[in-house]
């Protein structure tokens, strides 16, 4: 469906109707879920796992807490009230729509923070190999949004270049059942110590045709060759078994499949008490301060038992010391990142 089919008219508040009954229903569910989530206490929000997508209207996402949300489900919010926090789907069609039709509604004295997500396309340049690069018109519009004095700060998934008012947000965990898993982890005993696990890197990822899968193909070859003594490689693991499987290992390899963010695999690894290995890029800078190994180049990465044992001892306190484990789990929550983003509204 073309994005133009999602929007009809400019009602002053509430819901803008969508074309089809299914879409209207999804939009109503999204709006109702947003009202419900905004009524939750901070303690309850801290029990929700971070998700910056909006893959399901009922699944809690950061978009539900925005004053104005422009998503695949349409516009939700009250245009009579000036927003402090705006969410826009990070595809060029939605950014253009926001720039041309919604940004002019923001008053000259209003200051707001912008969050963009729910897309694999990167910001600001769009370098994901699965999609076309932004043309000059779209790049100029993105620059104009960024430079507008009304914008205090812009937080986005898949940031491909550091700009003064642009900061990355982690994807988090967008699969169904994530918050239930998170609550179980929060209320369970500490995970098995890193030092008591297999000092190996677990690696399982799909590969397909196309240039975006090239890195995974090369890593798979290394896992079956140079790294075979310290990497446990599997072609796939059923999703129902993934958490329990990785919980036996000290490390989990998180190789991108075109996108810049290694989650939800990295978020799952941290929940399971594992150390994720992720590729360093402008987006993964937001993972600094978490027990994560940053890899500059997968092909030149040297893995042996000595390196893994050193990493295990260096990062063990993040998992074994109760205060540090609690701090890691807090950073996986929706509440933590909402506070982080709202700080940009002031």
C-alpha cells in the first residue's frame, strides 16, 4: 500500500482515518494502546522491554509515548496541542510527510525532540544496501529538519553519521513475548556466571543472496574454519529454544544482515547473561557502557581461548555483581530510554 493511502484530511485532534477497515482497526488499537501505556506508572514502564519499532499496534513501542506519532498506522495525537516528543517512521515517505504537513503546525516558540524508527533505512544518508540511497531532495529535507531551531534533539535507529543534534537509539527487542521474558529475568536469580559457562562464542544467523548478507557469509566461513575451536556455529536455532541455548555460552556473535543495529539478538544476549560481539558503527556507539565487545572488522578479528578468557574475566562483574547486573537490566527497559529521550525535550 502506498503511504498516501494512510492519511485522509487534517482533523484537529485524535485519529486520522485510514482507507481500509483493517487499517482503521489497527490505528484504533494503536491509539488505545498509547492511551493505556501513557497512564502506566514509572515502575510499570520499567518492567517493559525496550522496543523502538512499531511492528504491531498493540506491542509497546516508544512511538506509543510520543505526543504526535506518524507511523504505518497513521497519525495519532492532538494537533491542537504543541508536542514535546514526536515519533516518525524513518522511511523517506514519512519524513517527507512530516516535513511538509506536520512540521509547519509546530509553533515558532515550541521546542521538541524527534524520534525516528520502525525502519531498516538508515539516518541521515541511507546506507543500507537493501534500499536506494536518499536523493538530494530528501537529504536536504533531513538536514533542514535537523537544523531547525525548534528541534532540540533527534534520536533515531540506524544512525549512519554523527550530526550535532542526531543521536542513535538502540532497536531493543521487537519480537513478541519480549516483555514477558524480561519480567522473568528481572525476578529470577542471577544467570549462571560467565566464568562457569562454555568459553565459546555462539553463532547462528541466516544468510541469503544479496550484498547485505556478505558479512554473514564471510563470518560463517571463519566460524567453520579459523575460529572452529572457539566458535559454536549452527545454521539456525528455533526461536523457542534460542534463549535457553545461548544461556550456556559466554559469548554471542551478532553480525548485521544489512542493518546497523545488532538487536534483537544483542538485547537477547544481554538478557541471557551473555556478552554480545557487535560491529562498531555510529549506531552501536549507544551500546557503550554495556558489557559488549566491539569489533572493528570481522575478517581481521582474532579469536582464541586466551582472548575469550580475558574478556570473560574483564566482563564478569557486569553479570556476577548484583548492582552491576541490575544496572545492565535497567538499560534494557523502555523506562530507561524514555527518560533518556525526554531529557532531550528540556
